[in-house]
C-alpha cells in the first residue's frame, strides 16, 4: 500500500487530547471541583430564532412535492452569494467571486490543490493549526515556511521569512492572539505580495467581532483583489459551528486561480447543505443581522469581563477588544503547560496552552469569551481572587 | 504563482454544460415542446415526513439555551455511526470504522490524500466522473489506470489492467450502467486485491436499490475488511442530495489506513452538518426506513416502466432491476451524442450521453428513473410511439 509519506511529516497534535486527559485526571482526584472551560473556541449562544424558523420552514418545504429540491449549485445558491456580497462585503466583491462552502477548515484543505507541489506555504507561528497541518499532509514539511509572530514586536508581520513563501496565510482578527491587523499593515502586505508575486490567503472568520475602525476584509485594501483569496465563516459570527457554513472569495482579478477554484469546488465538493444555506441567508437579513449582533456583543462583553480580571492581576493581556480571544502571559511563568496546570489546579478553569498553536506561543495561554455569562462572571472572580 | 500542473491533465468535462446548451438551443426553436428530463441522477421525491419533522425539532432545540450545541465530532455523531453499523451493515462493521461525511463526492477527493503521489489509481471506463477527475487533479494523468468495462462482456472486471493499479475504484450498483456485481465476482476481486496488495474503494451509493440477493456491501465478502474502503451516501437512498450526508467505512483491519483516515477527517474536515446528521439518524429508524423504502420502490417502478418501453422498441437495455439507471444502446446508432439528439428532437426527452462517463460509454445512453411518475409515463409513451 502506497501510504503518503507526508503523514510522517505531520505528527498528530495532541493538544486538545492532552487537555482532556489532564482535565479528567484532575476531576478524578477532585470530584467536587466545579470546572469552567474558557478553552475551546466554540459558540454557546442559542441560534437566532429567525434563523431557526427559516430552517423549519425549509424542512417543511422539502417534505412537499412542490417544495422538494435536490442538488444545488456546487458554488452555492445565488441568493446567498448575492447576500454575502452586499451584506458582508458592501459590494467590494461580486457575488460570482464568492464560493459557498461547508466551513473554512474544509476549504483550507481544498485550497492546497490549487498550487503545485513545490509551492512553499508561509504560515504564522502561532496560528490556527489547520493551516500548518493541511500543508504538511498535502505537501510535506520542506514546503512549510514559518512566519514569526511575537507579542513583544506588536505582532509585526514577518516580511523576512515571507520572502521564501509563495502562498501566505494571514488571519485577522487573529486566532489565537486576538490581534487585528491595521489598514497600513495590510497595505504593506498587499504591496509586498504584488511586488513578489505571492498569493495571500486571508482568513476573516472573526471579522464580525471587529468594533473599531479596522479592516474587516482584505478587499478594503487597494489592489488586494489582485493577490488575495479570502476565507469567511458563519461559525463564530452566527453560531453555525455545528451547522457548517462558510465561503471563499476568489476574485476574478486572479483570473486563472478563479477558474481553477471553480474546477476544484465542482470536483472535490458538491455544495453546502441546502437547509444550512437557507439559514445563512436568514442570518444576513436585517432581522437576522440584529440577532447575530446581539450574540457578538454578548461574547465581546464576556471577553471584556475576563480581560479586566486578568489585567487587574497585573498579567500581560492582548486581544479581546475586537476579537473573542485573549492572549495572556503571567510574568514569571514561562511555560504554557505550567499555566494550564496553574489555572486548572488553583482556579478550576480550563484554558488553552498557547504552545498548541506553534512554538512561539510558549509562555502564553488563549482565553476565549465563548461561554455563558454566569460562568464567565464566576471565572473572572476566581481569577481576581488569585 | 505556482499553479498546479495537474489542471492541464484534467480538461473540464463539459458534458452537462453541453447538454444544457443543446437543450436551450432546441427550446429556442421549439417553444411549445414540453421537454422531460431523464438525464440527471437527482432525486425528486419529497423528503420523508418523519425525517423533515426531526430536522424541525432539532432547529427548535438549537434556538434554546439548553438545546444549543456547536462543533460535533469530526468523525460524526456516535448515534448515527452506531445506527449505520446496525441498520445498513447488520453489524458487519463497527461503528468506529464509520466516518460520517458531507457526501461521497467530497470523500472521494479526500481519499486521494491517503496515498503517495506515485500511487496509481484504477478507474473503470465508463464510471462516475469524480473518481477520474479527482485523480487527475490530485496526481496527474500518468497515475490514472483505465479499467475497461463493456456491456458485451457482461461488465467483466478488467483484471489485466487492474494489475497496474495500486488503488481500485469499484461502484456497485454501477453508475452509469446499472450493473450490480455478483458475490462471486466480488470474491475474485477481493482475492486479487489481497494477493497483489491493492486497496479497493467500493462505492455503494446505490445499495438500497438492490432488491435481489446480491451484495449490498463489499463487507459481505470474506476478507474484504483487509483490503477495502467503502463509500456510502444518503443522497439517493433518502433524498439527501441537497442536504449532503454520506459516510466512509475504513476497517480497523487496514490498521495504518484507518489511523491515517482519522487524521485526514480531522485535518481537512470539520464534521457533517449537525441538523443533517439528525435527519440521517431519523431516516434509519424503523419509521424512516419504511418511508425511505417507499421512495426507492417509486424510483424502481419508474425505471421498470422505462425499461419496458425501451425493450419493446427492440433496444439493448441493461441495468434497472437493482438500480435507478438504464444503460441503453439503439442498434444502428453508434454515437452517444447522435442518440442524445435523437431523443431530444424526436421524443423531446433529455437523456445522458454515455460517452460523458468515459470513452467506452460511446454508443450508449444513461436513462434515469428519478422523476415524477406522470413524466415517466409520458416519456415511456413517447419512446413507444417511435
């Protein structure tokens, strides 16, 4: 059997498994401890009622002879593509540049198929693990270029390392650090990509959390359509993490890539679930958007509460204002796992070790604002009583 | 930009596009003609009411604080995996060998990632186009081995060509020919794969259409778990073509491949839509299965009606009995496109040119039994009045 050699290059990241096991072991010895998880980046607020009702109506429709429909367009249904173009992008992109997917993670995998095997992929360290893992499994470790990202340089983009990459993944608001790239930074990155003939893959999964006047999309930057693909997701903005819906923008300015992406979606994909596309369309209607914003504000308030608690302790805290994530360092504690144990044992809180997102995350933890308010308030109190 | 060179190897298959254009042109000149499509393999019967109700209940649940849930397991929810193991496989496979997907087509793409770049993939000619297209786009044409499949040899498996392949795609009931492989044939193929250290990918998307005592799963064959992966789909069996739900079985006997597939699903995939998984679970409950069978019998009756009409004309007709597809040749007409035009112009029927599934499909057409009964009866009449 001809096994892909790349599995050797990509040892399994046991981060979450290890977190679960440590949690279990702790609970076994501390049966009465009431643990609160601020660890995983999963939504907790109920689905907006308007969105839920739309799915119910569509389910009814599918059970009638007149309302039933089967395969949809692999690229996504037209009304949803049009709605994303207008409601999310204010017509900065055309609807036929938007390809609906079953989530950003799946498209991160499929995007690898666009580029030749010898293309080098630049990935920030730390970052959302699937960028790196799909690169390793698709083309092996010699095609991975790590771009350094450090809190103490204010998360400056690593132009030096990026020279070696053909494709560059950027995430803003950034997971795990919560950092949002300013317009000027993105202008420099776009200009760099233009000059050096590189492609940017811009992950905007958390764009709806941006409250300040900062770019929500790479296409707010002049000429970005000539160099950038953008990933979007309904998971975090509308509570669709389990329903699975996202999109990828491939501008027509990237002419051949636009055509090739069309080919890939129709060969390796068969469209996102029709009922979920209807739900996505509902989430972007004025009524849906109001409910979506209510959830976002809820998570942001959670994050503010946690940020204040951490700041009051004299800890170094980044992110949070335009992102559901806090990136935290406690002076004197230089190991992410030491911090994990400290939170677990002293505060009965589950957080995510920063080192799980890349070696430069060592010494940091990611705290997420996804959760129920009562848990967040209790967590804040436990932090402050340290 | 480092474009994948494999796009050159895989020119776009314009089959369906060409069909649409020919149809449009015909309609422009024949405004009053009432066309009936027997062409595409898409379901037309409404979703079973029990399945629809389950989705509605789940949508309601998601809109409550207590009932909301986000990310599910990437491998699929446990109850659904267990239900497939018992209801579909009669416990021939274990639930943790079943990986839930958003449809067979997507997994056909992801399966490519399992094997090294130099693995050769054996694909029957004719066959469902994504096997070939994903192979070309993933590893290029020099890694494609075409296995001949001919109606006049009773669709005998091409062992001679299969010698050169490392991985072999088999589909039964077969799309497009409607042929179902007998137990003895599958035993020979499994034994061949065992001796020659090859992996079979067995596509069982149409298994529920099998009415006779023929294998519905490759795992009914002794030792198949040592050599075969199986694809399954809710699309055709329960009308989920637009909802997107399928599965892949990777037996633990394929030890390393089982582990690697787990890795691929968690890296390139984030789980099938939760609401659709609930719908799948409903479809496999006794009440759901009854409704599912009603749809299957409906399509099979359609197929019988069409088969009789074609046979009465003295045409050569294969398939149909245990499959929704007929594979038809009209003596004296040796071009698929000639047949397409004949059906369009003389009968106002849309069928699929067999050559679209591979060069060995030339001279044949695929007629599908998916459609409304009144259309099928009318189509049968048009055929018989030829």
